[in-house]
C-alpha cells in the first residue's frame, strides 16, 4: 500500500534516475533531513550533485530554477510551504510564464514548482493556507493538484519529464501520510477522462452502474480527497454521489466534459480548500452556465475568510473538512 508522500518521493527518484537533466533545488532538502515532509529523503545521497540546498529565499529558488530550465535542464523547485509562494510571484508571473512568448518561443521553461498546502496540522496562519488561486489565471502556467484518487507520483513524473511549460504542483500536506486509491476509498469506483498533458480528471462514484446520483461534488487536491472519504462513508447509507476531481485544475476543456455528464436535476457542491471568494469554485460555476448545464442547485464549499488559527479546535472551524462536506450534502438533499 502506497502513501501519498512515498508516491511523490518515488517519482522524484525515477526522474533523477532516468534523466540527468533533472535537478532538485530547495531549502533543507539534503540528507539527513530530506525536506520538511521527507519528500527528498535519501535522494541527495543517491544522486550526489543533483540536489541543491538554498538559503531561505523563495524568489531566488524559483529564479534559479527558471534559469536552469532555459539552459536545457529540468529543474524541480521545492517551496517548503505554499504560503510562501507569495514570495515567488514575480519570478513565476513575470519571468517563467512569460519568457517563451516574450522570446518568440525560442526558449522553453520546463520548471516544476512543488509546494505543500492546506491546514489540519495546527501550523497556524502563515503555514496552513491554500493560495493557489493566485495563480489560476496566469497565461503560460499550469497548475496541477493531485488528490488521493490520483497517483500523485505518476502526475509528477509526467510534468517533470514531459511538460514544456512551467507547472505549479500543489500537494495537500494532509494527504501526505494517507493511502491512495484503490487501497483507500474501497467503496468508490473510478474512471478517468484524459486531459491536457495526459493528466486525468478522475470521476469517482459510490453507487452501482446505471444508478443516478443524488449529489455531485467537484473538487481538486485535498478537497477532492476529503470529498472522496465522505462519499465512501455515505455509500453505506445509500446516499449516492459522484465526484469530479481534475488533476490539472486550469484544464477547463476537460473539466467541461466531466461537468456535462452530471444530470441537470442533481445538486452540485464545488469544494476548494482556499477561501471562498474570487476562486476556483466561482470559475467552475461560470463554466457551468457558459456551457449550458446549470443544475438544480449549486453550493460552494471553502475555508472561511479569516486567518487560520494554530489551535486545532479553532482551526477545524475555519478550514474545509469532512464534516462540512457531509453537512452540505445533507442540506441540499433535505
């Protein structure tokens, strides 16, 4: 049985082994520490000279990685906590994502930026956020966020070795110690819709074939993992639900295909772990209207728009969790 974090580490191992152009750069990633969440543990010993530790300067990490990519390497930059992606915005938005267009497609920037997001660990207001919505609309940048229904290592390997554009790879830290499907969520059946860069949108259901769902959920990353756990549990109560979980969360075309499969009279929950306003859920709602598939009812689920507390009982009242998803399902079905 594979844990999420082991899948990520194994993918980095495979990429370093298969392509000498792959390098990893970030803070505290060398042995014996191996990174804050142990995603690189053992790799600097196995691949000397291929993992590069840095000072605490997230902007410099992404800037150096961008330069490495322009010179023909395939760098993987680790930003230890997603909260500090705010320090990389200029390097990502005004450099990595724009350089191919600015230089007439004569350069490529195949940089992968890995970062853990999310709360539920009591890390407080500056180490628990999900800020990826700051990057959704940036032209030239892909945003990939695997859930436990995906194989995060397979997705990471594809973007490191095959993608030719900068990619923000978002990993939910709450998923790190958890098992992946099919070892997890045994009550769900899963199909895939192949999307951009062969990164799949997963469609998971907790009901028999040819049955009609009572509710649909659309979510990515950790929110999709939480939703999958809820649907797995509700299967025993014969509350039928379908979950749509994209890997590349700005791959709108593939998401449209999945949304089109939801029956019109089924209420829809759209879940994300960032704050509610001006985010991914709002974009998905707009797409549903534009492609002509408005359901009976749409509800957005997200974190409350406040700083995330460090006290665990207060944090639980702010961030998205299984209880909030389950309560929302009961409300729309009542």
